[in-house]
DNA sequence: CGGTTTTGACCCGCGC
DNA sequence: GCGCGGGTCAAAACCG
C-alpha cells in the first residue's frame, strides 16, 4: 500500500473477493462476471462524475495523493487532526490505516504519541514482509479504552510510516497530550500555546504564548480558562473549518472518500 | 520508586 | 496434526 498502486480501494477494491476452488471454468465465469460488473460500475461512475468536474479530476489523480486504506467509510473530519506532520488519512469505523511521513529522529517509541492520544507500547514484532519492526500500542489514557494502534515503517520507503488503528476511543483526548504536536520543541505539551492552522499542510501549529504581548506573561490557569470557553472552542472550530475548506488536498481526500462511499452502495442497488 | 519500554516466550488462528 | 506468523504477555531493564 505504499504508493497506492496496490491499494485495495483502487478500482480493484470495487470487486468483491471470491472464494472457492479455482477451476478454469469457474475462473472464466468469474472473470466474465467481473467484467460485466466493471462495465456497470464504470457506467454508473461516469454518470456520477458527469456533472462533477472536481470528482472527475480526483478520479484521475494517483491513488497516492489520497489515503491508502481498506474499505473506507465514515467521516473525513478525522483526517485533519490525525498525525500533525503531513499525513493522508482515511477513517474507518473499526480499522483504519494512516500513512505519515517519519522524521529522521523519530523512534518507534515516540511514533505513538503524535495524534493527540496517549499510547503505551506493549509489543514489538518483526514481521515477515517488512524488515522494519512493527510496534504495538494501547491507549494509555483510559485503561478501559479498547483502541489499539500498530505502527510500522514502510518496507520500501523508510520515511513513510503506516499506522493502523483498531477500535474507537471511548473517551476524550488526553488534555495533557492535546497540545503535543510541536515536535520541533518537544515542550509544547507542557506550555501554554496558541493554535494556528496551516492550510497547505493540514497541520496545526502550536505557538508559545508565554511571551504574550510585550513581555506580559499569561499564567497557565488563565489560558486554561480561556481555552475551555465556548467562544474559544467555537473560534477554533471555525478556524479549522475555514482552513480545511481552503485545503485542496483535504477537499480531494474528502470528495474521494464520499465518492467511494457512494460507489460502495451501487452494486447493492443494481443487483 | 513508579511508570514506561524492551524483548523473549507464549498463545492462537490459519493454511497445508 | 503441524508449522508458520501475527498478536499479546510479562519479567527485566531503563528512565526521570
């Protein structure tokens, strides 16, 4: 799933898997049915895309430009907040895969704490198809939280990380880790920050607010009170929405996810 | 000293 | 039934 060429959510992902013994007649019959199905789907897709130039452009775009995952569904809003450092994401209710760029200094341990949640590593394993070890994480914020996360470097591209999330959090993000994300300083988690969103990179920059104004220093309690106010949160949400609206990559990923969701339902309607 | 990470051992599902 | 491989456990090591 590295460059998307083998991504199961490409055109091949529209085809249902087959089971049973692969006799020549059976395979020919399956091939014939697959071709018919593809013709029907192509026709339906063409009709859908006829009046949507943005989706047409997206359909032509390389799969690597959008997320690589198994059958996608659900809200794409998670995409924006996942993995602060240049990430393409597609969410899924139970299992979803996130691809991210790895900083050279990243270690297996700190790969687990970049998405706003607190992770506890409980295992490491070298798998057969990848020379890089796979790390296993559990959500450390709530002991009862069922979410697990697997992180492994891409077998061919060391700079690419693949994180697989299983389950959904049954709690809010850890407040202490909420501000983790300014990895260049490594101190953002313990300092009061302001939030600015970079529309081009889908990243949220956390700026030090301890030098607020001309030397006047805001104390932590003041900032905490400010941050939890509905006004601040509303402003933050509005800012995020505006930034995401202006982010072509995000909009492409979103429309791609919506298009795929629609296509998922087409075979059931036609049959 | 308590929490976290490491790592070898173990468990379990799956294919043959 | 057996072997393989992925996932998890748990004791030891490590770290702040």
